[in-house]
C-alpha cells in the first residue's frame, strides 16, 4: 500500500515536472516555431553578449533608461517554464506578463500582435520543448521613477496597442500578404524604422520613414526616390537582407547587422522576396535624417586624399594641424578603406564614397565608435571599434572622431561637414536621451505641487470659514 | 664745415669694428640670395613629360618646393629641359630624353624622375619625403602586390595566379 | 586616479610574456601592477611614422619606433658608433631591434610561432651537444595549445603539414583555432620548386587572424606590413592586450624605468625601484615579482641590482646571468630569377621548410630552416632600378621585373649556449645614468660548420631549382633578433639561473620567464615558446600565492 502511494506520488510529480517541458509537441511544430523565433529575432534581445541563447540578461540602453531582457528559456524558476500557452500568447501579443504586469514596449508586442494563433502555438512549442532551460536568474529592469510604474503602461496600451494591426486586404497577392505579415509582424521592422512620438509610440503615419535607434539611425525604407530606397530593386533588398551588403549602396551595422546575422540571413528565399516585395509597396514618404538634406543618400562622393599636406611632416604635426581629419583618416581608416577611400580592389572592404553610411552623420559616427560586426553565410564581417572599448584599435577622442567624420563627409559623402563634437559625445553615451523622463518627473512634480497647493487652499479656506463656532 | 678730430677718429674706428662684426658672422647669418622657387604649373608640365603617368599635383607641389634646395638652378634647368622637349615636339619621355645634355640638366631630369618614383629626395636615410603611397614604384605593381600597410584583399582572398610582367597597370 | 605603489604581483615589462602572465593572474583574482620603461604609443602613430619614413629607412623595423630618451633601444639606421645603445664585441655582432614601448617587441614581430620538437629540447641527451631542457615536450605541449588559443595562432589541420610532424609522436592536444592563411603566388611557386628537391614548404604557424576576426580583432587583409607594424591589429601584438588588461583591473605605469630590484636580508625580493622622466625614484612593493623585460634588459637589471649578499647581481649565484646569449644566426640569399614570383602577397612570413632543422647531423653541426621571405620587393629594388639611368617605359618595366623576379630566401640556424657569449654592464651610461649593455658574441663553430657543409649547399640547390640567374649570399651571419639564454633554465642551480617554472633559483618570489630562460634555440622563432614558459610560470605563481 505504502509503495503504491509512493509510486503514485512519483508519477504525479513526474507528470507535473514534465508538464511544461514535454507536452508532446511534434517535431514539425517545434521546427516551425524555431523558424518563427528566428524570423522574430527573439535571440537578439534575449541573449546577453556572449551569453547563453534566450537566457536574457542583455542590457539595452533606451531613451528612458536601461532595460534588461528576461530569461525566456523554459526554466521554471527563472524563465517561462510555468507559462501556459495563453500566458505566452498574452506576453507576445498583448505585452502582459504571467503575473499580470505589463511589459515595456522595448518588447515589440505591438508588432507581434499581428501573429496568428497557429504561429503563436508553434512558438510556444519551440520555447517549451526546443530551447534548453537555463536556471539562471537575470537582474530585473529598474527604470528611473516614474517609468518604473508599470501600471502606467496599461494606459499606454489602451492608446497605442492595436490587437489586430493587420487589416484585411483580399485584393492583395499571397506574396504581398506574407511579406506584410512578416515585415509588420514577426520581423517588426517598424520597431526601429518608424519614428516615435513623444510618448514613445510608433507614428503610424510615418511608417518605416526612418528613426533613431540608440546611437544608430534606421533609415527611411519607404520607396521614396530621394530619401528612401526607391532606387533599390527587390532583388537588391533581398541581397541586403541575406548578406547585409549591397556594393555601392549600403551595408548593415548596429542592430540591423544583428538582425541580419540572427534572423534575416536564415530565412527562406521566398520569405525574403515577400518582405522585399511588400516593403517596396509601402507608401513613399519623403523624410530625410535630421540635417542630412534631401539628396539621395546613395551614389555620393568620390575618391581622393589629402596626403600631400601630411607626408614627411610627422604624425604629431598632422594631429595638431588644420588637416586633423585627414590625418586621423590616414592613420586609422586607410589601411582597410584605401588611400583614396576606395576600399580594396575586390570590394570586400567597402569604398566610403557611394556609400550611404557616409552621407548623413549618425551612422557615420556610430560606425567609427562602435564598428561593424555581421555574420552571414558569406562570412564574418568585422570592423573594429574606435571608441572606449578594450578592443578598440585606437581610442579616438570626441574631437578626433568629429574631425574624421567631417573629413569623410566632405570628401566621400554629401560634401558638407555637419558633425559637431557634441554629436560624438552623445553617440558615445548611447544615443540621444528622451525628454520624456525628466519631463514626466517635472510634470509629476508640478502635479504634486499643484495638489499640495489645492489642499492648502482648501484647508485654509475651511479654517477661515469654520473659525467661529 | 670743420670735421672735428674726434668725429674722424670715431668714424675711423667704426669701420674696422663694422668689418669685424660683419666678418665674424657665420656665413648663414648673412641671407644668401634664395634659390628661386619653381612654379608648380611649370614643374608639373616638366614632370608629365619626364614621367608619362597621371601625377598628383599635391605631390608635385611638394617636390617643386624642395627642388631649389637640392638643385639651386632648378628654375633654369626646368625651362631648359622644357625647351628641349618643345623643340622635339615631345609627348613622351622617350621622344626627347636623349637630347638632354649630360651634366646638370640630365642630373636634374633624373632627380625629378627619382623623386616621383621613390617619393623621396634621395636614396639616403635623411631624405625628405614627398609621398609614400603615391610613389610610382608602388603604382607600377599595385595590381599584384600590396603597398605595405594598405589592405590588399578581403580576409584570405589573396590567392591568385602569377601575374605576367607585361601587364603594367594604367596609372 | 589613485597612485598605486604596490600589488600582489609586480611585473616589469609589458611585452608579450609580461602581458600573458598578467592576464592569467588577473583572471585568478590576483592584483597586478605593470611597469614599462617606455611610453604608451597609439597604433595610429606608429603606422604613420612608418609611412612618413624615407624609403631608405623603411627596411629597419625600429625606425617607426623612436625611443624616449629614458628608455633607449637600438636604432640601427640612426645610431653612430659613439651613441649606440648596445656595446657589441666579438666576431659576430649581437645586433638587435627590440622596442621599449608598452607592448614591447611584438609590435614589430612577424608573428611566426614554430613549436619546438622533442629533440630540440634534448640536445645533450640526443646529440651530446648543448643543454637539455628541465622538462620534456609532453610537459610543454599543453602550454603551446593554450598559447595558440590565447594569441590566436593559425595553422593547418592536416598533420602532414604540421610542425612538429606527426611522426615525432607529438599529437596536438587541441586543433589550431584558425586555419592557415593562403599562400601568395610566389610562395605557391616556391613550394612547387622545393618539392622537386624533396622538401616540404609548410604553412607557418603564426599569430595572425586567418579569414575571421579573433579575440575581438579583425582578420588579416594582406597589407604586407606585419613587420614593422600591423595597421589593424590582425597580427597579435602585446599592445592589443593592454586595454583589456586595464579593464580587468591591471595598473600599467608607462615611462617607468626599473633600475633596481631590492632583496631583503632573507634574499626575498621586497620591491623594485624605478625612475620617472623627471629622474625621481619610486619604490614599488609586492609579494612576488616577474621580470619580463626581454632577454637583454632582464639580465641587465639583475646585474645592476647587485648588493652585498649578491655581489655578482641578483639571481646569480650560478654566475650564469647574462651568459649563454643566443639568437638564430641567419644568412640571407638574394636571388634574381628568370620568372616572376611576386613576393609581397599576404603576410611577410607565411611558410617555411622546417624538416631541415632536425637530424642526426646535429651531433656535428647546427640545423637550419629555410624561408621564402614574402616582403613586397619595391623598397628593395627601387633605388637600384633608378640607378640604371632608365626612363619611361623601360624604367617601369625594370621596376616591375625586379619587384617580381627578385626574392630573399633566409637560412636560419640554431646556436649552442656558450658561457662566453655574455652580456655585461659596459661603462657607457644612458640618459638616466644607467649602464648600457655590452654583449660579446661568437656564433661558434657548430653553427659555422652548418653553413659550410649543410645550409648554404642546400640554399644553393634551392636557388638553382628556382632558376636563379644571380645569387648573392651573405658572408656574415646576421641576427634574427630572437634574444635567448641570458637567464638560462636548468635543474642544477650551479649552472642555471631559473628552475623549470622560470623561478629564480636564488629568490623564491622572483620569476624570469621568457627567451632568457630557453635552454636551446632550435631554428624556429622563439615567441610561442617564450609565452608558453610564461603561462607555465603564471600557473606556478598562482599556486604559490594561493598556497602561501
């Protein structure tokens, strides 16, 4: 009798412990879930630098403070091992945690809201059964007050979360519909490429027209001829998504390099073509990067050098003199990018003219400070950083970066220098900060003061009236 | 007007003093007449005849600036060699080089060629440097070997067949 | 910033050995303070220094590293006999080109990383010459593997192309972290030609990022400038590690010339003293000390630190400090060929014939290793071409021909330890008033005989097989600038300076790792062995400090 009870108890425990793990999802569903997780690029945010996949811990600088990604492995103690499929779906599409608290929209649930139930099911299967559990805690996100009051997100969601963001479009081809489903949904392009309003919501009327992402600028990818990618063919877009580079036009760095490494480079050709097809049908919006002017950002500049001013005179002299930008270029960049900015003859190291990275200023500064790191089927593209990192080839100062960037702009880019030293300092610090935080605090402070004043006024008046018995 | 004896004596003394002062100054203290600068445009004209390649005027300006310090007759020599080239209606160096007489003119012509090809004023360790990567010795072989310190290809992409000697790059 | 004046471990020298040890100690939670005689200089400055040099000076690897007055190093193309740093005597001149900057001499090394073979470490037992090492190859092998992964050393997976060769019973415990770099066209041709003579020209094991970034540094882009400086950091040099060490908590003090190591009454090391550029002296205390200054500066410092108890210098009860100075004597064959080879595609040293360094003949004479030097030839041939008085198309053709059709093949030899090959303190003084090193050197009959009966005859056969129309071979040995032997390792404290872990026999808390500890040279460049000794010393230091 006793052994029977022990046996039963063991059976129950076994059943419970495996409840979240081997719920018997078939291999096909799990594989489809893995593909969708790749398309959604969960790994990029939910994995720390050189960390275990999906175990969280990546600290992301947002305009309102640092956000730490969570452990989404099926660990029961530290991950989502206890999530039911409904809870998983609510987190993914409504931005609500299992404990009922809202998520910050750094998690792009406003995009994932587009995903179908079947796809959410497959994702759930993958995360419960296809991802190894990692029983390691991750520090919680602690944004400064009042951003840490998650309840305020409920109001934000009421204003800005559309739970069915993709409106029916029966006249569209299956390829277009698939492209839209991926671009607006899983691949969440708008999260980076759509500018945000004051309350950090995506401005739908400017969909994909370009936005700041930390120190980088996610450019205008609407088909506008001058300020967007109107001059790109669908095939070039596919090539870019697959390998991160279209020679003579652009190459991916920062978060886009990451997205290509972890996500786009591994998607099916048909899906990439669908995304390219859809993106090329977006409403064209004429919107350039701030200060970049309305010229086309591809096809600018030409080769050349200023070495006649520098050779035979000495490095220190070059660094003190009027040709600082040219001196920094020669000493730090020319070994790969060429004496005249032409890159290497095989085109592997890109030319700096006919290169959108040198047209505006944001991505130019960020490339210099942070480098490029992009792994695709073509290999591992790596430009080292020149900021404060331990592996910086040289630690360039704000003045040096500004001089360099201006030199590059004038010689290889749009022709006019627009970089200020403060721009470099801001990029080095992680990008522009939002005014939302200090203004929210000021606003709250003002509200509190206003309340106190009102209370005081009411009390004084009551005393004044009720003073006589 | 009577000249006082004092003033005569004093005057007589200043002359030797001045002479002593003058002669005791080291030679460079007395500014010698500067070797005249070679106008850059003329120097580039000469260079293009002696070196039949695309030449960077910024480098030419550096060489032209240094030339008088090494060849004080540079301006005259430039003019003379240009005249020879003109007389032969030369477009290429082979058209007229044999007509340049041995001696200072030929030396100067060789020096100009040396400066463009080596990027230096001399083969010595204390030479002036006009250019490194623009030195034509590197342009002659830029299709086949790196200019040291400048990347040649993408990672591990430099295997290639042996290039023929005859295929001189265009520059 | 707080001014530290002590740490658990004080490391003198920020070259490849000091830096490797520092990182091991920091990772083990031990505090590290590093003292560097010379300045901290940016890579950008060194690269531009190189580009601004006159063509005539571009072949001297020290030229783009002008020394600070307080930390002189040899400057071959600038020195006069009166102001030279090294005072050299003897039939062979022990000329060197080490760099006293933070990062040390790996700033300008080629990256060549040949392992020793088991026989290389047993010359006395196998051949009756030289010294045996204090341990065997099997003991060193795991450290070789660690060094290869630490520095990022690339090499072949095919055992037929590896060194040591598989038939020496020396299996590699770990594969190379990166595949070999491709040969340039000249190297391919050389490989073909020497195969016809029965020699294998194998890929050089080298500290260079091959086809991929490694250690957060970019891949090699074939800028062919490894010597004197890699512009992008694809070649490992110790300077690439300095910021990382600081991020791990190391304190690195530059322009600090250590001039005295202080031992106490119990002959334990208590402190080191250094001079700053204002000639003020500072004292740095620690629990344990590492001198990794290079094979000349370390014995020099030990000799300068003599005291009453150690009248011949610290760590010198054996009288071997400064003795047994060794290098790899080399002869360069300059060939004119009747077909284009085009040296200059890829890194500057990328392949070599190593099998000729081994054999029973080593009881009679030295072995040798042969390498096709892959430096771009323009700087070697330009003046000669211009001197021919050619102009126009003839000049272009001649420069192109000479660049393609000339080549240097280097014959690098081993040398035996000779106590008369000796570093002492000269009576010449440097800027700080410290004695300049004097070195007496004679490569010895063992090596001379090799040139006579072995290496030069092979070299001539190679030249002939290459179709050389002209061959010039150096008549005097030059040095390879691989400084070894001055603090030699051995089991017997009476005839060696350091023990099997590079700990000074005389001072329990003083370590002298690096080239100076090597008991034999073999023919291949010494850096990988030096770093492996450093890692072994680091392990011993960690054990020693934790055990204390």
